[in-house]
C-alpha cells in the first residue's frame, strides 16, 4: 500500500458550484417572501444548493449522524472530568438511546453510525459493527510520546475516507459529525494551538463535562508539553496526527477530506471536529467550503479554529455535551432552509400597464 499524501487532496477537491449558488441567489430574489426576511436561512439554502449542484435545492431526506469514538492516553494525566478509558460508556449510552444525540436523532429522522477508531476496551463490550474498524486500543500520551505510529495514522486516515465513501454511496445527503472520546478536547486544543501559532492557555477550555481550575491547569500543561512535540512536524500532516492526534482525530480528518471529494456536505459539532477541519484545511484549502459549523460550543479552541476556516456557527445555545448534539440541533434549520427555498412560490409577474391617452 502506498503512503498517503494528504496534499493530493488539494487537486481532488473543488469548491461547491459557484454558478449554481448565483442561480440560487437569483431565484431567491424572485420569491414572494421579501429578500432578507428569512435571515440566515437564505444563506443556508444557497450553501446547500451549491453543494448539491442544483436549483431549486433538494430537501434533506437522508441525514446521518456519524460519530468517531476513541480513548486518548493523555486522559491519564488527569485532564478530564471523565475517567481515562471511559469512552466506551459514552458509546453504550448512545447505543442504548439514553444520550441527547440518540434521542434527538430519533426525533429528527437521522440515522446514527458509531465508528470505533481507538476505544480502550475489550471489543466484546460493544457490537461488532461498531468495533470492527478499530485501528488500535487507545492512543499514546501526547505530552510524552506519540499518539500513533505513522502507519496507524495512515490506517486511521484511510478508515475515515472509507466511511465517507460508504456514506456517499448509501445516499446520505447531509452528515452531522461528532466524536465520542475521553481526552479528545486536549488533543484538539494541541492541534489548534500548533496550527494557529498560539499558546496553550489561549485555546484550552473546560471540556464537555466542565473541569475545575486545578484540572484546567493540568490540561494547559499537557497541551504546552504536547506543543513542543507538535511544532517540529507541522509541515507533515500525517506526522502531526501521529505525534499529537489519535485514531479518531486522524479518521475524522480523512473523513472530512473525502466527504469534500464526494461532494457530501457536513455539519461540524465542537472543538474536536473543528481541529480536524484545521488539519484538513492545511492539506486542501477548498475543503471547508463543504462544511457548516453547527454550533458555538464555548471552547476557545473551537472559536479559534472556526475563525481560521471562516466558518460562522449556525447556533449559539451554550450546548457543551458534545457527541454531535450541537451540530444535530442545526439540522432542522438546514432542513427548513431547503424546504422554503424549494417550495416558496415566486412573485406573480406584473402585467404591463396600458399607456394612457393624454388628457385635454
């Protein structure tokens, strides 16, 4: 198998169709509802039309929540409110229908797919269709060692690409992307700090389950030490993911890039998917045009990453639970935007007025 070169995606990924977007804008001007009256829904509909390559835009009929799961070795440094190696409990909660994302997905008609990229648990604890993709069990502690070998990073990237192809081939027309991880926000903060050239404290947040001040300081220290290991390999995305990423992070990066190749629009969730987006953007600068930021999670690293990618969150409701929940909350707005753009009537054409005879 040839070594993966992410820079090849720069030639493979094109922007959504600009001509179609202009056609969508012109059609919007003709609708009976005044331009601007629907606020950002117009922008969402035009983005989706360009991604689909058609006007009027098609309704979203087969949305899919895709969650990549893994445990990160850095959790052993006491940087998370959750116990190290506990990500399988998050997966089980989703599978059992007890998590916010599974409840909302059921209400919104979105299927949920979980991909075990690197959980630190016995495979028998979870269904075979979840664990069969696992690249490795857990990851290295990024402040003192590599998260993955380069071969494992390559394998995880290809896993994400394969999942993207499977979703595109099955007819998924919009992906809601999320992660199920313990220690993932620490890894994400490291990647954002490395790629944006900032200090650890600027991008380190409190995580999905808020941590106390002492834990936050340990988290900052872990990001600082991991940054020392990340900076020497910034020019090589695969090496960067191996050094300070993780199997889920590499898989999400490959997934985002291949979704852009396959012209599949994606709604990003929190800081982990945003950090993966930054790595993908480094490889292919057009790729973020295929993504929508579903929500502002309040994590400073996410804010920094979205600003770098010029993505403006659809929602800002203070949702920090992660697991794709915030991104899923944006789905009804995207569906509403598509429905209105497709079904609102155009203005009635005005009859030309007869010229009047001049009065004496």
